[in-house]
């Protein structure tokens, strides 16, 4: 909607809902907790794309980030035992305004308790070693590794333990999509776990390279939860060469580097990379937000 103006001295993070001891935390207290429980998580940060458009075009807005903060589960545990009815954590950001013709006084998302309790899910205030800027969600944001960026609520002001899904527009009207392959019966799911994906970093589009052995490389990732990258296939010129790239070990929810050497002759070439997971998910060849990335380049 719009970037809010937040004064650090007035900022509070409230934890309430189905808990024994609702409480509010200010900035100095958060820093104190950080000294005891602070940790760093390296994680892919990927935008799903506009929820006003169908997910049939590649987006490729992704990065890999070092986040510093404390696990969400610690903030929840400070509120005492959760009620048996607890099933979701609602997270509110302080931005308000209108999006897609709908007015909202908060940006509100939710996480099922199972994900929220994962040790990778953080309330973060540093990114890549620096204090979070206001554009990045400072003073404090939620970070949900393995899930699309939309779930990582910026300008966090409230965590609420609830029995049912959040009721605001960003969980009801926006950010729900038809499950790929279920178009016929229209089964819908929330935009939560990222889909298997990869990008080519080199060659760059339209790059001119000398002939010989050329390194093709990029990054690949998937949601990490209970799944992992099984491999990356590199396909040249519609299939004249097909090889399995070497995939470097990743750390937790971070992306992984893949690379291969191809011997290339003069002329125009097109290469794509196709990542797959241990669960058998594979990047679509087209017509989908995580479709394979194709790069055309020139040798000679
Ligand atoms: N409060 C709030 N948090 C938000 C959003 C927002 O509009 N308001 N946008 C989300 C979306 S869609 C994405 S992709 C990420 C972008 O985070 P970045 O700007 O740090 O890349 O923030 C998410 N968190
Ligand atoms: Mo996004």
C-alpha cells in the first residue's frame, strides 16, 4: 500500500490472542532478547508477483539474504502456553491504504502454527549485516524462509494467536491461487511455499562469448520445508546438448549455485536450466511463474 512512518521510540510489538499473557515489547527490550536469542538465517527471498495478475508469466524477483533476528517461537513462548485452539499466527504490518480497489488499515498475513514454530521463521531487524531500512520493513519485519515474500510482513506491529485464518484482504481476496493441475475443479491454495525455481546468471542475455568451454551457471531453490533440490538439467539449443549441472550444497533455506561447462561452437545459442526436487516437482517449460529461464547468447 504505502511505506509507513514509524518512530522507533513509539514502536511496539504486541503478542496477543489465544495466549495466557498478552504483552507488548519495545525496541530496547527486543535488542535485549536479541543478545540472548539472536541468530542469522540465510534464505531465498522471492516475490510471488502481483496477486492481481494470473501466475502464468515468469517473475524472477528473487535474492538470497542474511537475516538477523530472533525465532518467532521465542516471542510466542514469552506469552505463556498457547491455548489448545491455537492454529494460526496472524501478523500485522503498519501500512494502510488501498490495494486493488480494496481499503485496508493493516497489511495482515497468517501462518499455520506448524510453520510459525519452525526455527527458521524469524522476527528480524538486520539484513546482510545492516539495520533494516524502512523500505525493507524496518524497524522490524517477519521473515518466513521457504515461503513467498508476501508472507514476510514488513513494519511488524502485532502477532496474534488465533483459531482460524486471518480475515483481511491479503489472505482472503488476494494471494490465493488455483493449484497447478487442478484447473478443472478450481482447487485453491494460499500463496505460501515457494515453487521449485532457478535462474541463469551467466551467460547474460545477448552476451557475446568466445568459443570453447563456457561455464553456464546460476541459482536454484525450492521451499526447503520437507523438500530439497534433486538436480538441475541444462538444455542447449532445444536439446543438442543436455547435461546434469553440478549443484553446490546449500545451507538450510538458502539458494544453491549450479554450474556446468559446455563446449560451444560459433553462432546463436539458447540455453535453459530446469530444476527438480526430491518430491518430483519440476519447473514447467512455460506458462507459469516458475517456468524455466531461457537465455539467448552469441559465440564468436
Ligand atoms: N507490511 C507489508 N509487508 C509486506 C508487503 C507489504 O505490502 N506490506 N509486501 C510483501 C511482498 S508481496 C513482498 S514480495 C515482500 C518484499 O520485501 P522486500 O521489499 O524486502 O523485497 O514484502 C512483503 N511484506
Ligand atoms: Mo511480492
